[in-house]
C-alpha cells in the first residue's frame, strides 16, 4: 500500500502546504446539527421569496436504489418544475421538508 501511495504522490502531488494526514486523524464534520425551537423556525424567511435561485417542484419519482436491508437509504429522485430550469454540470439540490405542525418539526429534527 505504501508503494501505491508513493506512486500516486509522485504523479499527483499534493497542493503546497498540504501534507498526508495520519490514518488516526478524524476529519472535521461536514455538517453541524443543533436543536431548533419552533419559534426560530417561524422567523426564518421563505427561501422562495428571498432567493431567485430557489424553485418549487414536485417529485415525479422516488425510488430506493439500495437494498432494503442495507443501513443507508439512497434514492433516485426525479423532479418536475413549473419554471424553465437550466442545470449546470454541478448543481446542488436542497429538498427541505414542508413542516405543518410541531410533530413534523420534531420528526424532521430526528431524521
């Protein structure tokens, strides 16, 4: 394995200032979760009103693509939009839940 890593580093050097990290190092989290109270949710602005990059769509297909006994739930989603949406090669899609009551908020926090 060390020979492979040496060869990869030789052909694809790391950027300046970046070194090989120890296998024991834990990278920082990509997501930080924190509790939210309902009052905080009520003061948030609707992204559809604030950011013109947001669009409302409907789910046309929702298929699980991992085995049902697998611990991860990976899905293939297809969306339909009323707006004429042009997607770039790298597009981030955020699918927020529609929360209608306190029970929905609690369930969304547990997901």
